[in-house]
């Protein structure tokens, strides 16, 4: 570094600014000392630093200081002229007036002292100022050094306002909080859509400089996002894309520069700079984020309670005004508390905030105020409940009152205009194509759920057989086109459908009208006519073959449900018999009880209906494969959704394998955490004996290697279940 003096201003800060030294980054207050430090590299701008950093630079051995003058020795300092006399002399020379006073004896040696060159008046009877070759003509009192002031000022101004360095990078800075995301390597979760970009950042910046840029950019947005919450910003951490904490790196070392240097084409030993974009994250600790969520939940609850309290107070005040204005309400018979409310009701619902607010207030007031009879039973019209036809039950009533003034609002003209423009025409291309739906009258055959003990004792229960006495009729709507398919597997297609039974069943599938279902049907792929064709083509089986394949599928589901129920019965039995309960809980999952349906009249198609796995489940659960058909443990990673359920299902395989003495167990678990579907039963070679049992997915080799490759978990190792722990 090179320390230089400033030409145009004093060494003080005119406003608050940050110290330019990366290791300091302290705040220089307005009026405090502020020094400019130039770099030794031509073309690069210098830094404005605080007084402490300036002293540190001046004491370094590698710093060169440009001297402004030669300090005289102690002997010479005694011969310096009196500054007061010099000031009077200069003023007299500029006014072109004679200076009458004689110089002191100390002024006789002025010519021998190095210092500023000053034109001495003739009254001193010294050599004239013109005899000094360094004097500037026409400017008494100034030397040739002062004549270079303009050039020096221009040179240093160019250095101070030099363009940014050519080696720059781009930063993408976002705000995250600690936690596992659904991505494989995700360690932080973005919040508030807080993300900012920064261009033309010096690639030679070290870690402290990058930390300061990230915090200056993101902190104001975090404070705005969580306004009202006391963030502890000193706990925030700045990390890069690989989750490395930048605060652990030494200063004065470029952080991203090495990643921007690539091998040059000129030679293997030379490198060239290539600009790149890097990711920085301001990370909120997990503990602090949990505190923020708790504060946010508490704040929302308080706002909700205040809103309900205001609605209740407004509702009571409106009823009070209504009773004072209507003389008929004062004489209402006290035996019927609803008479006054029914007569005073506004037929258009304009005297209240809305039906939702009224029903909410009614529910709360029924608990908090038992004396408010007009709130404990909201009207049938407002609750949208109509037991019988209005035309047959309506009676002549007195004319209803006008609504309370000031509540009715006319529609906004601009909003109405936009609504008319967007709703006055129909886009036939985007409208749902109802003609793609197929409506069929069908006959349903439910797949029963039988205990495993009954299946073993009764030969006629060994397999599923449709029974006409247990069937019912109904109507099925199917969304047929391929583009509407939910999915396509190796053997079956799955289409969305809507089921209505007549009459409705008491529970489960078919218990409500237009129930969402999945319609499955077997298929096979025809050989392509041309090689390389990417068009999906499927063909349906002939009716006898289709019927046989779906009966096998129904029989597999019949046995899977029985085995799973047996597993839960065994778990409950062991827990009840144990002296102490286990430290873990048992997840509650169930196999579907689907229904096979056949089109009535002309026997033309066979379908398999199942409940929608993701329909009505909490948190809109997605379809998940827990255990693959050829796996011996969970198919999910520990941080993925449903891993705990997959571990439990692997434990159920252990029970089924051991308690059937290695003959059979369920595999290919899939669905949601509450409802499983489309499983596969695997059996031992001694059971198959060359017979096609439970479809093509029954792989006997998986059963042979189960004991050697199954990894026991904490469920398997609990002593209460009495299972052998496999290696």
C-alpha cells in the first residue's frame, strides 16, 4: 500500500461510511478521521480507512510513505522564521503595500532553510524574489510546486474513480432456515421468496467481504418479512451452495477466485479468468425459526380472537338497533324466541357481514352467552339448510323491514367491467370436454375381508369368487382419454372415475354419490408397425382373458388384506401380553377393499375400482412407493416423506415371513401413509410348484433370500414380539 495526502478535502468523514479494510469493516462516523490509502497497482482504486487502520498501514514494513516535506533537524528548527511575521509579509505583498517593520535576526538565514518559497518584500533588503528560479511569475507567495496542483488533482481523481475491476462475478443471495427439504442434498428451506442478485462483484473479495455483502442485502428483507419479531441477527450464518460456513475462512484470501480460473488455450500452465455465478445463503438457525413460527401462530390466534370478538359485538349492536326501530318486536311472545328474528331478517342478507361471519359468531355465542337466544340457533336460510320445499311450507308473513342503512355496497365499476369481459365468453378449447366421459350402468361385486383363520378352515373361502347375492348396482363415469390417465403400469391403466351406488353403502367405497375412484383395467402392448415409433399404443384383452386377469388381481387383494389383518392382530396380542408397553407407537395403515364391477346388460367390460389414495388425505399426501417388489427394506431415504411407515411395513414382512414359516409375505407396498393399494404377495417355491400364483410379480427368489438380506429395525428387535433377529 502507499499512503498519500489528500489534496481536495480534510482527513475527516463527511458522512457515515464503512472502513474499506476487509478485516475491519468498522463504521466511520461523520466528523471522525477518515484517511485515503492508495494501492501500489496502477488502475485500481484505493480505500478510505479509519484512523486505527491508517496507523496499522503506516507501521507495516511493506508500506511506502510519500514524504510531503523534509523535516528539519533540531538545530535548524531554531532558525525558522516567526510565522506571524511571514503571514504579515505575505498579506502586504498581495496588497502591494510596503512592509515597514524590519525582519528579526532569525530571518537572515531563510535562504538556507528548506521550506516554502515566499516572495520577500523589498523592505527586507534581501535578494529580490525574481532571483529565485523556483518562483512563479505573477503569483507572489507561491512556488512552482503549487502550479502542479491542478495536474496532481486530476491524476488522483482518475485513480479514485477508476472503473470496477475486470475480474467480476455474480452472486445470488437468498434467505433460508435450517431444516431438511425434500431434495436429496437439501439442508435449508427458502422462506418469504427472499432472493436477490448482485452483479459486478470483485472476484478477489475474501470471506468477510462476501459476508458483509450478503447481510447488507438480505437482512432488511428478513426484517420486513418477520416484522414485529425480534430477530437475533448476530446468530445468522452465511453459507455457500455446499453449505460451508464463510465465517470459518481466513480474511485477505479470495474466496471464489480459484473457481473462476480455467486452463487457457495458450498452454497447460497458463490460466484465464471466466466469470461465474455463485450462491450465498443467509441461514436462520433452526431454534430461532421455531421461535418465529410459535410467535406467528400466537399472533394469528390473537388476531382471530379479536376479529370474532368484534363481529360478535357488531352483531349484538345491530340487533339492538333493530329492536329499537321495530315496534312489533317489543310485543313478541316470549315463548317463541325465534319469531322476532324471523320477521326482522333481511331477505337479501345485507344486514350482516355475510353467512360465514354469522354462522361463526352464532357458534361462539352459543358457548359464551347462553342468554342470547337469537344467536344460539341461526336461521335455516343462512346455514344453507332446506328441509322441505319453500313453496309448500311458506306462510304469509308481515312485510320485512328495510336493511340497516350504510351496509349495502354497490359493485365497483372497474371490477364489474373486468368480470364481464372475462366471463362473457367461453373458451371452448380450455373448457372441460364432457363428451370424453363414458357413463356406464354397472354391477358391483365387493371383495370381502375375511380372517386368515376362516380362510384356512373353510375351503370355499380359499379364493375370491364373485357372488351375485352380495352385489349391487350403480353408475360409473370414466374419464377415458389417455391424456387424463392417472398412471399406467406394466399390466393395468388407471383412469379417474366417479361412482354412485343405488342404494349407497353404509361405509367405505360407494358410501356417497359421485365418489372419486380409480378405474383400473388390464392391457397389453401391440407390436409396433414401424421401428422407432414413440407413440403410446395399448390394446385391451378379449373379454374372457380380461375377466381372468382381473379375478386374479382381486384374489391377490383378497389374500393381502387377510395377511395384513393377521399381522395387526399379532401385534396387538403381543403388546397386550407384554409386561411393559413398547416405547414406540404403531402406525395405522390399511389395505384397500376394492370392488370388481361388470357392465350390466351386455357383458362387455370388467373394471377394478379403488379409492383415490390422495383424495381427502391430510396435507394432500402424494402417492409413495414404500417397499419395492424386489427389495428387502424401505425404498426411501431417511429424510424422505413416509420413511417411518416404510420401516414399519418392513417389520410386517418379518412377522409374515416368520409366522408363516417362510411360506408367504406381502411386498410392493405403495400408496399413502393411511391407505395402501396394489400390493404383491410373494410365496415360497414349495407353494408355487410351477403354478402361476398371484400373478407375474410373485418372485420366489426374493422369499429364498429374505432371511439373509432383511435388515431388522427397532420394531423387529423389541422382545415383546418374540421375533428372531436376522443378521
